[in-house]
C-alpha cells in the first residue's frame, strides 16, 4: 500500500502497468488506485467500469506516451490544480490511441492532446473542477494534433473545448453544455464539426484564423451571455456553415468581411430561430454567400456595425418571417425582393452603448415614426431578390 497524499492510502496503479507486456491487456481488480500513472508501452488498460484512478490532487492522472495504447472503462478523478502544467485527467502524447467509455471528473483539464495524431476519443463523460468559467480547464484540448476523431462524448461545465494549431480533425456527435465556449478553434484549418449539440454555453462555436472548415448539422442553443454568439468568425475564410439549428442565442452568427474575395463563408440551409440578433456583420464589405436559410422569430434579423451594410453579400432564396410580399404565381418564391432597412435601429448599431435601450418603448416608437415618415433616407442593409415563401 502507498500513502499517496494527505488522507490517502491507496494501491498505486503504476506497478501493474509496468508488469503488463507490450500488446497485453491490464484489467485491474475493481477498486480505487493511486495515480499519477504513465503508459509507455502499447497496452490496453480496461477498468470494465469498476476501476477508479485517483490523481490524489497531484498533476495529471494518466499520461499516455505509447502509440497504439487503449484506455477504457475507467473513472479518472482528482487532478492537480495547475493551469501552467495543464493538469489533466488524461494526457496523450502518442499516436493511434483509443480512449473510450471513461468518466473524467474533478479534473482541471479533461483530455489533453499534445502533438498527438490519428487518435480516437469516443463516448467519454468529462466534467472540470467546480469553479467559475475562467478558472476551469478545457474539457478536451488539442494542441498541434491532427487527424483525430472526437465523437459521442459528453462534456459538461468546463472552460472550453479547444483546438489550437490542429488540422484535419473530426468533431462529431458530441454534447457540450454549461461551459464558456462549446468549441474554440485558433489557427486550425480543415476540421469537420458535425452533428454536435452545444447547449447553454456562454458562446457556441468560436473560430479564429481557421480556414476551410465544414460546420454542418449542429444544434447550438441557449447561448444567452451578453456576448453569446452561437457562431463567431474572425479572419476565417472558405468556411461552409450548413444545416445547423441556431436557437435562442444573443447572436446567431457573427462574422467580419472576408480576407480574400475568393475565400468566403458559405451559409446555406441553416435555421436561425428566436435569437436576439440573427446575423451580425462587422467590417463588412460583402462577399459571403447566404442561400436557403430560414430566419424566424428573431428580434432583429440582420445587424451591421457602424456605417457598414450587408447588401454586398450574396443573398438568395432565404425564408424571412417578416417578408411582406406575395407569391401570385405560386412558385414558392416572393414576387418582390425582401429588403431590410435600418431605421431607428441604426442608433444602437452605430452606438453600441445604446444597445441596452434596444426594444424599449421609446426606440420602438421612434422606429415606427421613422418607417412612417423617415427624417432621413433609411440605409438599405440587405436585399434578397428571391425570398422563399415557406
């Protein structure tokens, strides 16, 4: 037996790992074992849902440094508390590793990939330490890691799910809730984000300097923080955003102008419903392609910053629940374009501090009067020449 810290007297796991030959399977007897531990040979560590590894509050609970290792059926808990050393439930510094069916809790960081490639992380449940957003660690963190599959995991109450300088990964079928960012990508091109649920996070998917992404079939909901963007893009080009449901967020999608006229964001088949603002553009010079989306019951459908306009984007075939035209020939397309003008709402678009008063009775009255008898020519924000009727 080993005294592994104040109040602990646990059997250490490391001797059992060291006694397992390469290619072997280690199935420890049910119980609680002391970490930290390290796998440095290609073995399978299988807890069968009955083994706990307690990090005793010291550093990372389990480090995987061998290509081809498997970690499954464990509960990994009680990491250290250092952001500098990235104390995690599992640290992966190897390739072709399988991590599945584990529970990781009371872990500053959940699973941390460091220059690790072609790994699979499947059906794990991850919870950080109980503290405020900024004092937690990331639930899943990829740093300079490529061609990994992250699927069907449940990540709750962490800081972020983050990718940094990581390419060609697939993030599929995960649930992330109660965190700061559902997914945060920095300098991480060519990733696929598909069929995930991002629920009650401060922000949904945040993309910085990451090109050639596919964001498809996700549901992003209840991001109602003051800056609660469901989808946020900065200096990211040639991104496909399609068939996503964006529901009850402060901002459905926020983006700046494309860096290159040929590299744009393609938005198609998305549904923006019950958001405060459906789409928000800043530094806008046009260029994005916005086709066949649905805008329903948003407080403001489209907003722009300052004196900008979104009419330079390619708007086509979107459904607008505030469209006032007709379809006399019955082809499913409005007979006249859908046009969005800025009346009194230009006040809060140009003066962000005035946003607090948006939809107040005074601004509602002013907006009504502006539409009834404009004091100045209103600014055309967008024109969809062929709006859908249903």
